[in-house]
C-alpha cells in the first residue's frame, strides 16, 4: 500500500480526493491537514464519510496542521502557500502532486506577473512536470513533483491538442468557457453567494484569466513538439463565464485553419477522424458524435470532445467538457499519481457519471 496525505483537506478538491481515494486499491489516506480545522476528526466536518465502509479513508482520522510522513502528498493549498508546503514535502522524500498553480508555468517572471507574488522556489520550475498525462505521461512516471493542470486549461488543451499534432490550426484562437461555481473554491465570496449567482450568467477576468499563460505555454509547446510551430505569435482570446451550477466546464474553442492545412482537412469527417486517431488509446478522453453536456461528465474523470469544421467560415470549432473537480482537479491528480507509481492510469477512477 502507498500512504497518502492530503494537504488542505477542507477544500473542494481535498474532499473530492477523499471521495475518489476511498475506492483506490493501492492508495491509503493516512494524514489530512487543514489549519482552520486542526484537532477535529474528518467525520465532524464531512458527515457523509460515515456512509462509506471503505477503510482507505477513515472517518475518525484527526485533521492536523502539518502532514505526517507519507509516500505521496496531494497539495490543495492556494498559490504561494502551496509552494512552501511542496518544498518541505520534497525535502522529506515525499512525492507530490500539487493542485495549485505554483509549478505549472516554467518561467518564474511570468508567474510573478500573473500571480503578483515572487515565486518561493523558482528552481523547482525546471524539474516539475506538467501533469497532463495525454502529453507528458513518460515524464510524469519518473518525476518527484507533478503540477496538476488548471481546470480551464485541461478542457481547452484537450480540445485543441490534436490540431497541433497535425499542424492544421492557425495562431489565432478564441476560447469561450463556462464553469460551475465550485471552480471558485470553498471560501465565501459575494459573487458565489446563492442570491447573486442563481439565475445569472456572467463573464469575468476579461483582461486576462490566470489560466491563460498556462494554456498559451502548452499550446506553443505542443505545436513545436508536433513539428508545426506557429509562423507568428499565438494570439488567444480566453473568456471564462460563471454559470449557476455546482460542477462542470464546457469550453468552445474557435480557430482558423492554417492555410496550408485546408487541402488536407476539408470536412468535419476528416477533422473527426484526426481526433479519433489522436485519442484512440486515451482512457479519459472520448471523441463524441454530438455536442456534449456537462452532466455527461458529472462525477467522473472523462473529458468529452466534439470537433467540427464550420464549412461556411472554414473555421475549426471544438467543444470540450469535463467535471472541474474530477478531470479538472482531483481525478486528474489521481491519474497523475497512478502514473508516478507505475499503476494503470485508470486505477480507482472507473466511476460512471451521475445522472440526472
């Protein structure tokens, strides 16, 4: 068995990790932390844990301020605070999957620009592996620190990666994304108050969302890796929206086809075939034959992708959706942890979506 600690278990991602790890045959949660709840037993905060009988998550586990020594740690702290915890965990020989943004960007200056904070451990940016298994699974297996991707970034990247591998996408991209309220975290805020968010849809971070540099970094890297680097700087317009639902992200991405690619892919069938080939062996990405709904991924680790070609405008259109707390956070973190230990990526992640 592999011992696991969850740092900041009272967050939504921490609780989702508990739920998913309760079914994992190799990982056992032996330590959970939360400074505001230290000394309290898990079931006192999360009574629903009593409903499960699996001992991999013990309801009577006492929450502490600092994690105990374990083989693996999932860090669910906000940026900056997460980096400090990660450094300490790595020094004691613990493998880490960090669910914050602290190690996603490779450039410390870029991190400081977007997160308004001097990076506490810039040297680790060189060795941290970006935790998108669909791109970096070979690097993840030998890593000590995995940076779990952002939820919006995961949806956008999985929607667009196949076009970069074949060099059919131009450098101008629009990503229109909607997220459920849990993506804002568990801390109280006026914008996520029921009376404010219910029966309302709103755009936010119009001058630049923090997932934008992450998306840009990985799209540019994928284009280079595929042998089709962009012939001019990548220009991404990314507009996130808050919608009155608990979970889910639906991203609609629009991109002009590269002029030289139009002869190679001129129909939706050809675009779809390209996607099906690219994701043929991926356990958690499914190319679907109709526009997906967020409810189709509720509670599981799938990302559903629907590509098409707008024949009138010759523009690529890709819809991708996932559960922001699972494939967009905790589920993807476990997928990465499975890879770290050489386990099948699907281990403990076979849950069928909830419906309705």
